[in-house]
């Protein structure tokens, strides 16, 4: 019996000692898990959102703002007639009676949210009832005043106030305010001790961000893309407008769009900003860079003759053909290769450059690398590593066998517009960006003039022209890749146009692409007219006067050096008569001349020349025969169309 008592005593002693040691250990060495358990047991965490910074366009107009809203909460422990209160309150809330009643019936609960971010009207009606246990606290609510406009770019935030997509996500650190959490103490039985939320200190507000975006250009871009989608029953349209000097993004559109105030009403795929996060084969808009690389390396000149072999160029067992079976070009100059968009011509130019040199050049132009733009999920596109076979090199020369985003293509065209300088595109106004020279200024100037040849009457981009301003650019028509089965989808294309305006002193770089248009699919038919409408609006908005066409700003001395076709001597009775009239200091008869001949004659007159319309000269102001004295300052050429 005595042994049993001793054993029991020893057992109790060791158990008590173990409890003392464990207690001392927990006091001296805090345990993270136990601390979290204690917090859950004795505290309730409540998050109140700070006022998020506004997103503004370049002129300070609001794109995304936070407004005051009101959140409704309850203390179920002091509400007596829960059914009665739930019925009264749910009448004005988005939640149903059963949902509100279920929250009010929770035992040992002294705080529940009934509705977050309600309107002023709802707040006033709830407050007027003066119900015991129902409280109201102010909270900011994010709204997008322009709804669909720039929604793919702006993105949206979640209920917790944090950015989920788009700029709201990528600029989270700048936009959000200081994170503020409040803890409501619980009593020994775990019941919250309710506090007055109105008395809490408001969290620090976030900072405003001013974008490079121009809301008016954004509106027009999206409007014209939507019109094109409706006209051609297309799947999607994308567009980018860059400042030609700084590469700041002035507009960036993906259509169809969605209402940023209700982003979850559409499938996730509808919310993709395809101008930045998606890439596709650019088609013939890439021919520009094969020729630019050849000029930069001194392999060709604009009037170098290329044998296009009747539209069939055999490389090994494969044949490069022109996009249109009716095209059977023989001899073309490099300028004409670009203007007429010859696949064979661009292939031969690229082969002359060589695979390594051409790939290095494309990388310098921004292909195969991510633009450092302030947006999540930016794509680098696909630019395969070397080696490239001759057939692969030929395909890449006319925009197949690699992919690029619309932003990358626009930024590359900005190099030519900006006299050979590549500048990283930006969405933030005034942001400091990397800038590097890619083309010699002389090469950029020649490319500018050749791209103007694309929009001449005989070029593929004629429908991109706008009244009063010279346009430089390039059409593109690319087959769509079949990602499921490989190869290309039959009868499905992406029509595009990339260019800048005014060509003599570029202000805007614009890229347009329409995905899978019906009935018509060439870039010249579908995308170029959209470019023209957007460019015309941009020029009108800029306030720049229509360009005075003269030797100084358009037909400078280098025009005659390069030409758009092989050097030829051109003579006609009209030109010969015009020369005789000029020799006698009289304005010659220009009626009936084509624009090129008329400009050639006009270039010898020391006056500004204004061109209106298209086609041949219908009449001039002043008329033929007037004396060309010092007072002769301006000549208007009125064309037939």
C-alpha cells in the first residue's frame, strides 16, 4: 500500500513538473502558431480600405477614381427581433432576407458585414430606420467613369481593394494607400467587444498616377475599331497610337471591350489586353525591317534592282510565292518591292543581309524581347534562335515564322519616324526610358520616303492616305496560325497597317490590326482605311495645319536621288511647255498633269504648294499665266478627286 502511494506521488510530481516546464517554455520562447491561435481566440480582425489613388490621363482627366461609399455592419448580440430587423434592412440591400437573417442569427458574434460599398441612398435609408445594432462606416469604392473605355488597359480591383488586373495590378504599390488593420478585442468567452468604427483613424490615401494616355484619342481609336469589327464581322481589333518622338503610348485599344465596373460579367479571355500580352505573326508589315537592315548594312539602295522571278522563287524544294496569284513581278527596285509588297523581293533582300545580321537587327528593333512597359504579362513574342535556313529566313522577311505584339510593331516603326532612335514605350507620362540609336539618320530618312511610296497610288497602302498630310506606312496580311493542328487556318487572316503621320515631321505612330475579317481580308482593304480615319482625327485634334508640300518638307534633294522606281528620263509635251513658261517667269499650265509631274514643276517655283484632293490636276490657284514675282507666295493644286 505504501509503495502505491509513493508511486502515485512520484507520478503526480513529474506531471506537475512537466506542466511547469512547459509553461516556462511557452513564456520564455513564444510560439508563432500559438500566438496566431491566441489572436484568433481573443481578437477579431477588421480591414478598412484606404482611398486608392486616381488613374488620370495625360491631361488630368479621370479614368479610374475612388468615391465615398458606405458599408453596413451589425452587432447580432444586441439585436432582439432578428427576423424583423432582417426584413427591414434587406429591403434596401443587395442581399436577400434569408442571407441577412442568417448573419444576424450567428451566436457569440458581435460583428458581421451586411453589405460593403453601398450607395449614399442606401446609407440614408438604413440610417433613417435608427435600428439598434446596425452601424454604418464610410469606405472608398473604385469606379471607372468611362465604363468600357480603356478597360483592357486599366484593369480593375477586387472587393479587398487590391488591383487584380491591368494597371490597377501593376501600379498597386503607387495607387494603394497604407494598409490599415483594426483588431476588436474579445472577452474570455471569445465574444467580440464591439467598437465604434466611425471613430477609427482613416488609413493614408494612395497616390494618383498620370498616364501618357489621351482619352480623346483612346475614344476615337476604340470607336473606329468597333466600327471595323461590325463592318467586317471580325473577331477582334487592336490598335496602338504612340508619340513619334517619345514613344509614349497615347492610346491602346482592344475590342470588343468590357465594362471595368462589372469585369466578372464577361469571360476572362475578354479581359486580355491583346496589344501587350498577345503576339501573332505580323505579315508584310515586317518587310520594312528586312529592307531597313539591308540599307543599314549597305547591301542595297532604294533604286537597286531586284529580280522577282515572275512571282516564283525556288529555295531548295520549296517555292516562295507572292501573296496574290495575280502578282507576277519581274524586275522591281527595292522601293517598289516595299510599295508593291513583294514576298520574293523581300526574301532576296533578307538573304542578302544574312540570318545572323538580320536577327541581330530585329532584336535591336525590339523584337524577341519584352518591352519594359508598366503592365503585367507583357509578351516578348517569338524570335527563334539561330541557325535559320534560307527558307526560314525568307519567311521571316515577310512576317511569318516569328511573332510580335502590336506594341512591339508600333515601337519598331517609331524608330523610322524618330530618325533612327529606338525608345522604350511607356504608359506613364514623362517617365524616363531607355533610348538607343538603331538606324543611321540617313537610312531612316530613306525608309521614310519609301514608306510614303507605299501610300502612293500604285502602292498597297493607298487607302491609308489622308487629305492634307503625307502618310508613310506598310500594309500587312498574315495567315492565322492553327495552334491545335499546326500550320495555318484556311481562310483566316489578320489584316494590319503600321505607319506614321505626317511623314515629313512625324507626330503619331499608329498600328491597326483586325482579326479574321469576313469578305475582305487584305490589310490594304480592311486595316488601312481604319488607320486613315484615326490618323485624320489625330491630326485634326493636334491643330497642325495641312502640310505645305515643297522641296523643304517633302520633296527634298534626296527624293530625286532615290526615286520609287528605276531611274528613267521622263518627258512629255506638258512638261516641255511648262519649262518654256517657267523660263519666261510665268506660271505654266499644270491642268492634266499627274501629281508627280506637277510637283516637279512646282518645285522650281519659290512658293509654298498646297495640294487638295487626289488624282490629276484639275486647276490651280492662281491660274496659269500669272507672273512669278516676289509677291507670288502660294500655289494651290486642286486635283480631280
